């Protein structure tokens, strides 16, 4: 079985308006349609081959272009999620300094021990996500060749890191309260965008864990090309 990435001039494609989503609306990730389009061989990149480090390139001195395809693409997905988590933390902390904790004696959320504990938990989850991501990025940058187990490890960490961000964002919305969901509130947009972004096929945590678990056990079955 083969899958490929192909390079086609935009003038030979049409856009089908299919991107109507709860989050990540601004990406406009619509469907591109091409009919009777000829793609020459030099504009085709085999995904399974690239996953194994086989690239059709002229120079072997371009380190960036020799990076492991699957891990590199997966880690690119985590950047926006880390940013969304950081923005949610900043918004919740800033609001807690002035926003009352409704139906309690606290005139500020910041005075509540419960709020303090939840903010600390969210901060640690976001730190966990960053540490997993940065460590994986360093491994991809430094490795000339990554074996399958190493790539599977990155796949598992990517999905795990994304879930840590989602859990942190959920906690931060709990802290901020129902006001989080006002149309004008930044937190509701972060919540929508993060939850859509973390459902990218490359970040599905169960798949990442299965891939890594099989690799640890020496089971040769490949359940995903994106490793």
C-alpha cells in the first residue's frame, strides 16, 4: 500500500467549501479537488518511503530535509496547542486577580485555595506537555536516523502532550467559570480551537499508545504510516 504527497499548481485545483467547524475556523482547511490532473514523478513523495528516511532529494547535506517525516509532522501539530494552553493560563490567572468567586465569600478567585490548587495543576500539565514536546524535538533535531521504536515513542508522546493541554484548558475553564463561554471571552475560543486541533488524526492518543506499545513488545504490525 502506498500513500503520497503531491505538488500541484493551485491553478489546476478547485476549492470545495467544506470547512465548517466548531474550532480552528480561521484555517479554512477546505477540500482541494483535482480532476484529470497529471503529476510528474518528481512532484510525488511516497509517505511510507519518507517515513523510513527515503527522500528523493539531490543533496544529502540538508539536515532539516533529512529529519524523520512522521515525528517532524506530528511535533508541528503541537506548537499551536502549547500556545493555546499558555494563552488560557495567562487569561485565567489575570482574571483571577479581580474576578469574584460566585456564591462564595471570596471577592477574588485568587483568594480561594481551590482556585490556587487548580491553577497549579493546570500549570504542571502544561509544563508536562512542553517537556515531552521539547525533548522529542531535540531528539528529531539531533538524530541522523531514528529507528522505528524511537519514532513510535515520539508518536505516543505527541498524543499524550495534546491530552495534557486539553486537560489543563478544561481545568482553567472550570476556574474561570460560566463566563468562559461568553462569545466575547477569549477562553471559549481557546477551548474550541484546542479541542479541534487535538483531534487531528496524528494526535489520537489511543493510536499513539498502541503504536508505541507494539514497538516496545517487538510486535511488527504497523497500524499507522504516520510514525
